[in-house]
């Protein structure tokens, strides 16, 4: 490939083993050592950066999707084995396992483990083998001694009136009495006072207990005619009855024989009536165990919802955009409230003895309807469907209206009226189940992550609740299923599924964030490589490797366009031995993409007529899917094709991969275009230098009013000066100072654009030697514009010497030191120096209120004082940069006091600034603040600049760090920041404190930064205490003692409210206490 020939490239990715046909051969090249590209080409990166912006936007959208809803499920396959370009055999088996099947297997495994750990707690020990008949029951002694017995069956029931008990009938327990016809023809209403009776025959002597679940009303329990337990106050009307929702735990003893049980109930304020759950009786020992199990089960359910609610709330606090976590927390707390009211009434009454029946019912309404709303919102947030969002809004409106209506009835008519519309709750529940199931089933069909788990959890709730109802209604004979608390266990399964879904969503968000960070890091790595890597093959290999990793592809190849032969040839191809493959520029998918100048996505290449299988046949590779993107420069020139083969994901490449590929295509195009430009410039330069070097006459080009000169070897020899010195010094010094006549002639030629020739002229050289020479002066032109003078010298004798221009760059004292060393340091030397950057804070805003003259006067006033502070500490004021200055201490000649001199200058600037602000205050002018950064390290000092302007300055990492520290003074609210080396150099002579640890671009190790405290502030008592507390806080922060750090930084702020670094560290400590980083 010729130097001037334009080149284009393509990335071609490859994958598993090949069929007899094959498309594009690949080439693998070993990575070369990087070389630095000229700054000339870095401007061309803007084109690539535009594509990077699209890439970043695409990746952020992916992360946003993870937070708000689940993306389509994908399956990663095992890594590429690296042998023959294929996949490891085990990865193939994993890849063909359907993601849905794998998720179901995982879910089943989780449920099995969960059931093994929790199901024993929900297996009841009570017996249902004996039933009550005609108000009597005979329990076998062995059964009564071993297990509690559920007293289900036909109890004797009597109506209690003011005149005494009336009639007697039989009523099934559990069950309501409403609608039961008494022997006298009276049909019982919901609001009645009733007495349940039961005779237990042949009870052995001993201690016994009877457990009666909570009743929505007033109730009393009698054993053998004696009142053993009471809840509320019995009455014969709503006005005389006082309700109390409480469970009865009645203990009694008997000497053997029959035991008569009686339960009186009054329900005038509630439509719920009767014994909804049958009492349980047993010996004291068996009942102790049974009641403990019931309480443990209730407490376990409550704690589960508490933990889920708190976990979801923590997730929401740390990621407010994740609203589904907020809805899950609200739903969990709502279910917790319902569970607490129904299962922990006794504890509620202990905690709030004055809690009325109405308030309890109001809390139940709030928790119930609020929980439904939160549940529906949670499902909608997980699996949004904008096409059916109106159904979601309608359901939420209906539930909210129903809840408000029931609450209004409670306020107006009390609990009796509110409970009469209990059917509204059932309607809301049915509609909610229909909505949730339909939305979840749709999510399962769409393959959204977490949908299967959530669906199975809802199925578990419905199935368990239905089975519990059939057991309670005696539709299922007593057996193993009847002994399980199905309703409670269904709630636990439901909560467990949500916990797993929440954990999975959080982990997916973290993984996606890590992938995004990694992808952006790799893309920035490529972007940096384009600016620093001049070896084209090495750079393109890096681009190909990063492309394969980010797109999760098996192979990437780069094809270059050869316009002379009309072919695309592989410059870089992963998975191939070092061989070159050429294809016609209009053949195959790569050729099609190149011809059209458009990206192409092919999911099944062998069914695509454009695909060229010849390469697969030649390389033994199987192409399953592919992406191709043309490499196009900003001006529209096509350089080649970037080709990626075989996604490792089952579903192949996605549309977002096209956007990501475009970013890498732009990077590759920039790299190739830069390489072409670099090669052309280098060739032209080498050509010109070969011509000039071969000439015996001296050639001098004078530009910028004869200040800048370039010489060939002959001219340097004739004038007695080195080429490097001549090209960095003012040409008037070594050409015109000793030859005034020549300077005048050069000026006339430059102004008049007329050539002149001087024969046998006396020319004084740099070494004050005199030579005779023939001179020719010719004006240089760039089109119609004169740019300089070309001087041709034919040496008749020969001598010249270059003088420097260091007076332009430094003070007299520094200049004398440089001259004492023969001026060698002027033209480029490495030395230890301290760099100071100082910037006027808020100057732009301040200048808007000033006239142009006032702005200049303000700058002159400040810069005059700053210059005196720099010069007074043996510093060199390097340059003015708008409202900022840069000063150097130790360049070109270093000393052991440079760091201290720099800090002393900064302190003097702060002192002078206080005086200036005092004068400005007398004029009612706003005070001025400055921020300064000082860095110490090795720099390169010398005359540096463009051909049109050169200055003596310093460059290096320490310069960049000083500028960065000056910018960071805004972040930490301080006046002066030092690097670690500067702080170490002035330790003990200047009061410093460690501010933070930052990561500096180009350095692997994080750098510590310090604040230099002005003596006037260090002497303040409150400031001293603040500095001590701050130091302790930093120590605790680095040792991961978050609470200790918070306390110390709060103390520092309390001692000195103006201490901004303490406030910054306090906020950081609080953040880390909530979300601590990993220990490594």
C-alpha cells in the first residue's frame, strides 16, 4: 500500500467452526508498541465523539430500562475458548437451554428450598378427627392428651334477650348465625346477643386451656358456669355494647367428668357475626406448644412484611427513580397493618389500651384499600403497558373511590353501616386479581425478567386461599392439607417472590451499571488510543478487541479499501493466522455495506443472497449472524468496513448494537484517516529534508518579520550555529544584529517583495568571525500573501553564532543563573519545579457590572500585587490567562526551597488580597476571592510554542495537576490546595491538613491533596478545634468507621461553620454510612 493511498477498514467478527463455504478471511496481528500521534490530528476526533455521544445515550437508556422496567431477557454464553475461533463445548449446551426454562428451574429450586425451611412452621398440630354433634363432644383421652382438638360441628345456641334466654337451636361452628330460624320462628339477624353451649364428656382430671380467635364484638367465655374471660361489655343494643377485638386464652382445671363450655357474643355494630373460627381445646401442655406455634407463625409473617417493606424503602431512597420499590414498600406495610389487626390484636390493645373499635376498623380500611392501590401500582411500574394504561388508571380510581366511600360511611354511620358494603372490597379484590394476572401473564409472554416469579407468587396466594376456604367449609376431609395454615403460608410465598424479584432487579441494575461503566471505559480507552497510538495495526487491533468485548461477539475484522485494485483486504482479523484475505469491493455483506455506505445487520447470513460463503469455506468458520458498518470520514470518504461476527447471545445482535458499532466505526475511521495524513505529512517532510540536506548552499527561511528561521545543514555550518538553536531563537539576533545592513535589506525584501542578490559580501557569523558569502534574498509567498524571506548563502569563508532571547522569558536574577550555565537550560531541560495556578473567583459576573476601563483597572491592580508576590519569592510569572496567572518556581534552575517559595507566594497573595478587599470595602465594592493550586514535580522547561509564537514555559504532569488543584478549590471551598509532594516539602513550616484523595488522569495511584492554612486562620481557637476534629474524621473515614467520622465532622462544622471541607466530608460520611462501598 503506497503512502499517499487512501485506506479504509472493516471490522469482521468471527465465531464457531465453519461450513464448507466462508466469506471473509481474517488476519490477527500482534500489537505493536504505541507511538504518539501529532497534535495536528486530534481535532479530527470530533467526528468520533459525536458517535460516542450516541453510544453513551444508548447505554444510559438501557440502564434506565433496568430501573423502571425489566428488559427483554438475554442469555450469556460461556467465554470464547480462543482455539480455532470456536466456543467451548460446554457453552453450546448452555446457550441452547431456553432462558424461560432455566428461569423456571431456578424458581422451582428457590421455592423448594424456601418450603423446606419454612413449611414446618405452618403445619398445625391440632386434631380435627372428632366433631361436635348436638352441642356435645366426646374426645378420646389419648387424643386429648397428645394434641389440641378443634371444636367444630353443631353447637347449641340460644338467643339472649333482656327477659332471659329464648329458645335453643343447633348451629354449625365455624359459621354465622345470621338467617338461622329459631324453633319459635324468629329468624336471627346480624345484630343479636347469642350464647353458644358445648358439653365435653368424660374429660380426664387435669389442667386445660381453650383458645378462641378474635371476635368482632363483645364476648364472654364461661366454663362450668363460671366466667373465665371477657372482651368488651355485653349489652342488648348498639348503645349499651362496647366492642373489643381480642383473642380469648382461657385456662381451667377439672377433677374429671363433663365440662360445660359457654360463649356469649354481642354483635350490634357489625354485620360479621357468629364464630368464624372454631375454638381449640387441649391440655395445658399441648396448648402451650400450639399457642406458641400460632404466635410464632403470626410474628414470622409480620416480620417478613416489615423486612420487605424496609428493604424496598431503602432501595427507593438510594434510587428514587425506581418507583416500583416505593410501591412495594407501601404494599408491604399495608399488608402488615391488616396482619397486625387480625393477628396481633392482643399486642395492639396492650400498646394502645384506649383503641376503639371504630379506630381499629378505620385503620383496617386504610391498610386494605391502600395496600390494593400500592399493589396495582407496583405491578404497573414493573411491567408498564402504555397501550393499556387507561385500565390501570380506571382500576386505581375505582379502588380509591370505594375506599373513600367506605371511610365516609364509617364516619357517618359507624362500623355497622361501613360493614354492610363489605362487598365493595370483594369487587375491588376480584378486579385487582384480574388486572394483576393479565398484566403478569402478558409480561411472561414478552419474556420480561421477574414475570414468572411474580406470576407463581400470585398463583400461590390464590391456590392457598382457595384451599383454605374449602378446608374451613369442610369441603375437604381432614387430612395432611387440612393441617397446613394455607392462607398464611400463601402470604409468605407471595412475600418471598417479591423479595426475590426485588433482589434480582437490584442486582440487574448493579450489573447493568457495571457493564455501562466498563463499556464507556473501553470506549474512552479507544478514543485515547486514537490520540496517542500512531502504529495503525496496533491501534486497530485494540479497536477490534474492544468491539468484540462490548458487543459480546466472537470475532471482529477490519477491512481496508484498496482503490487501485477495487478490493477490500483484511488489515486486522481476530481468530485468524497471519494471512491476508482479499475480496472484491462489491461482494459479500461487507462489500454491500461499503458500496451503500450504510450499516447492515444480517441474522441468518446463509439465507441472504448477498452473503459470500467462500471465506467460510476457506477458513473453516461458521457465520451465524453479523453486523457490518462502513468506515466513513467526516467529508464522506469511504475507507473500509467494520465487521462483527456471531453474537454470543442466543437472540443475536440487537438494534442497540448498531449504535454501539457506529461509535467504533467512527473511531476506526479517525484512526485510519489520521494514519493517512500522518504518512503524507511525514513523506513530504522527509522529501523536503532530503533535498535541503543534499544542497551545498545554505538555505535560511525567515518568517514573522525575520524573527523565526529554519536552516538546512549547510546554513547552520556556514553561520556557525546548530539547527535546533537557530530554529528556536530570534533570527534577527544571529542574522541582523552583527550585520545591520543585512537586516535592512531583509526588511526591504519582505516589504517590497523584490528579490536581491549580494556577491562577495562580508558577513559576520555568530562567533564574531567574518566570512565572505554570496547572498540571495527572495520573498516567500503563500498565494497573494507574503510570508517571509528565503536567504541563500554560498559560503566563501563561513561562521555564525546564535544568541538566545531569554530576557523575554524571565527576570534578571533567573536570567543571570541561566547565563552562568551557558544557557543550556533555555532550550529544553527536565527539572524539579513547583507550579502555581491562581484564578480570580467569579470574575465574569463581577466584570458584567463594570465598564471596560474599570475591568482593566481591577485586573491591573490584582495582577500587580500577584506579580510582586511571585517575584518576591524567586518565582517566574509564566503567563497571564485571562483572569488567572501561572507561576513557576525552580525552572529552569531548581533549588531546595522551590515548594516553600511557591506556598510563601500564595500566602502573600492572600495577605495582599485582604488589603485590596479592605480598600474595596471603603469604596462599597464587592470583595474579591482567588483560588490557588500548587503542584511539585518534574517538568520540562524550554521555549515552546507554535511557529507563529513561542514562549519560555514548562510542561508536564505537575502543570496539569496544579491547574486541577486550582479548580478543586471551588469544590472544597478553600483558598489554596497543595499536592502531596508540596505538602511534604513544607511540612512543619506551614500549617496543612489532608483534604481528600483524588484520582488524577494519567496516574495509576490516587493522589492526596492538602490545604495550606493561612497563619491568621490557623491561630483562631475555633479553627484549631475544627482542624483537630477534621483530622479525626478523616482517620475514621479511611478506616470505614462511618458513624465515628460523622460525629467528628459534625464537631468540626460546629467549631467552624465556615469549614467547607468538613461539610463536604460530613455529607460523604453520611452517604457511605447508608451505602458502604466494598472493602477492596
